[in-house]
C-alpha cells in the first residue's frame, strides 16, 4: 500500500534509474524508495528529522541521504531530467512568468556554522553569515525570499534564494533557466517572453531582456509613467504592454500556492540555504 504523499509505483519506475546505484562496495544501502518517501514525509509535514516514523528507517540515514544527494546534485539532475523530457516533446511553454515570495524562517533555521572560529580569530559578522544562507530580517522576523521562473504551465524552470532585502535577483533567475537538449545542441536558455509584475519594471531589467531578444510583458509603475510624461518628448514612448497576455502571469502565483502545501517549504526549518533549496527542488519535481 502506498501511503499518503508517497511515491506511486509509476513515479518510482520513472526516477529509480536516475538515482545513484549501489556499486557493491561497503555496506548495502537502505532501499532508495523507502528513503525518498521518508524525505517526502518530512517535506510535507515540516516535522523535525528526529520525528520521522520508523517505517522509513533510521532518521539519520534518511537525512544523510537527503544531504548527500543535495551535495552531489542528484535532486537537481532529477528535476533537469523531467524538464529535458518535457521540452523534447514540446510540453514546456516558453512564456515564462517570474515572481518571488517571502517564507518565514523558524528559529531552528538560525545557527549554521560560522567561519573564523579557529585559533582565536574574530567571529564572522552574524549578518553576513545569515545573508550567505539566504536569511534576511523583516518586520515579521527572519525570512527567506524564494524567486521562481515558471513556464506557461506553472512548473519551475529556475529557483533562486536570497535574503529578503535582495532586489537584484532577476538576472540570477534568468541565468538559472537552462534546459539541455535531449540530443545534440546547446541548452535552451532564452524564453520567448517574460511576464512580471510592477516590481520588475526597471530600466535595467527591460534593457537586459531587450539585449537577449526576449519580449517583456511588465506593467509600468505609476511613478515611472508620471516621470516619463513630465519629461515630454524626452521621456520617450511607454513600454509595450498587453493586458490579455499579462493575465497568464497568475501561473507563478499558483505555483507558489502548490509549493507551500509542503510545510517544510512554507516555513523554513533548514539551517543551510542549499538544503532548503534542495527541498524546493524536490517539491518542484513532485509537481
């Protein structure tokens, strides 16, 4: 019997060949499917690793496998494999929507090991350490900002984490779109069009998209429109904007809503930013 939220037989048949295989050396590994289901249970419930039910095996084994596959890129390769397969059959819709959401960080997410503690060296500034782990501070407390670029179906193509006060992540999100070809050829890195809300209405972002030959559907902010009109002919023409096309941007909002069904995504418990991002990658793979 497949438990709630666990991999179905069909899903397991698709990902099993992509997981690291036992090479016969050392102690045999615990069953991959059991471990992956344990990771999914923790991702769905947001419970501490130590509270993992016994049916998934020792919690230390499940956590170590999750951390190892984050470090060697296994989770990222699984998501990339799905993207490549979908693109090969024309399922990926290359009208891309971008947005970000702020997720609350639990107090357990603080305390990642800091540098500079050897031989009496000065401790690293805690603020710099938190920024490196994509932890920021707002009026609501510690938070992490998750930036997504999703295709026209609302499925993630690029995932970037930043502290809450980082407003320059658009370039990183765009650079994160990289879908290799199934056969020969260069990876697909250029969407046909990018949809974004008023937060992305800046001269630098529009210039970047224009330079890369990407059409933009981004509404102009009210203050920008007022400044342009005040300058008269020197202000130039307003940027092109199609209200009908812009309606499709809601797919990224729906993607955030689906990802936050995983409680370990909606609230960050991981101390390391890379581990938290691996959880977002795995949740995206399930979507």
